[in-house]
C-alpha cells in the first residue's frame, strides 16, 4: 500500500484537538482538562500544598516510576532525574516498580514512611490506589499524578500532569479515516491492534479511541487484539504468533513505538514488507520518527515524555502558594511525513 499522506488529510487534522493545552516557556501546562478515561468523580476538598517540612531548603521529591519498559519511559525517567536536582532546589528519591503494580504500591508506602515532601506517581495501572493515596494524604504529603491518570477520586491527589491518551488515539483514528478517503481505499478495513499494558491509562485511552472509531466506521474491523506490555520483545512475540495465523490485515494500530518496532521485525521475518501496510504508532521516539521519513511508519501520535520540568514548575508553584490546576495536559500533535524532519530534531531517544 502506497505510503503517501495527502495534503487534504493534513489540512483537516490541523483542527483536531481533544484538549486545548499550552505551555508558558516550558512551564506548567494548562488545559480544560484531560478526556475522561474512567477516573472517579469526587468533591473538591484537596487542600495539601508542597512545603519544605524539614527546613533544609530543598523539596524532597519521591518519584514512583513504572519501570523502564520502553524508550519513552527511559526518556521520562531521565527528565525527572535532570529536573529534581539540588541545583534546582530538589532532592530526589527514586523508585522503579519494574511494571509491578503491587510492588509500586509498597514503594509509595515506603516513600510515605521516609517522609518525602511530595510524591510524583506514574502508576503502572490506574486502579486500586484509593487506600495508598489516602495514606499519603493523611501523612500530609501531596501527590502529583503523572503521565497515566488514576481511576481514583481527585480529592486524593494534588494534580495530574501528563497526556490525554484518548485525544492521542482520536487524532490517530481521525487521520486514518481521512487517509482512506483521500486514497479511495474502500471495503473492509482489517485492523491488527497491538495494545499496551492492559489497564494502563495509555492503553485504556488509545484503545477506547479505536473502539469509538469502529462504531463510526462500519467497514473497519479489528481482526486481532492483544497486549504487548509496551515492550519491543513482547510486541514482537505476540505479533509473530498472530502472523502465523493471519497476514491479510491492512492496518497496524500499535500503542507505542517499541511494540511497533517488534511488530515490524515480526513482519520482516515473515517475509512481509511493512511498507505495504498502514502503520500507526504512538510516542515519538527518534528512531520511529526516522522510520516515518524512510516510509516504514505512516504516522505517530505524539506523547511527550519530557514532563519533568513541567512537574517541577508545578511543585514550585504549589510551594509558593499559587493555585494549581487539577488537570494539566502536555502539548502534543501528530507526526507525519510533512513534519517528521522537524520533529526529528527534538525527538527523544536514539
């Protein structure tokens, strides 16, 4: 299938946005709020603010990280480590959950017992956090929910800062709808859906966007769907198993770049040319952006991992007594052949 993105498709996509967001010189993003991916409703009674409780002149930040499952996550971790330094007025205590949700909950409890002054939580999965968040609140420790949203009452954490995963997915499915139209591709559109870690906000939002698009496009059909844990090796393994049964799909909808690499490797090993398929990916790793330029990937729905400075500014603003928006979404867009060369200059990873 020819790798060509029509100008008309891009013209319509410029106006697509699920959340109006902006940043002020790299500072805290502001928005009307991320799309609802299942977070629980609550009353607005969260009053904790960040304080230098031990008087050492630094804010001790406990980061509870998902793991290192992808290039995106590695860049995200480095962004935290570059931000939460003594030179910037912080002290960092870092925990890596290795994608284990139960372990991560214990690590947050450990951060509470250590008396950190604020917790930055990138949750492995979005559910089951109410008790732990209440423990942090009872201890007087504010929590910033980062990257993946929590399915918990928002009176249990100070703020969210990260991506609108549903909006990322909708940008991708809107692009696909326009691409098919502009290239006169009709009939049944068979889609292979490579999901991320099941239950993670990124998976929930991006999968929901595809589900919504299926309802609006009766010719679209998901013929295979499986989780690949946002990991290249797992993505390759599950996609290789799929290809042994079916190679007739038209579209690969892969929920992050690392799994996309794995799927492309599986396709190549099976004797398939990835350029004969429509490949949609998410994140924006430098390698993946180059693959757009090379014609292997069609588009990437960008997800910004470099949110450390934004969270640092949010923490500083809270310490200064400023009002903090509950929901903050980072600025993101589609990466296509039209802007890939420019995006390559600032893309994360290698």
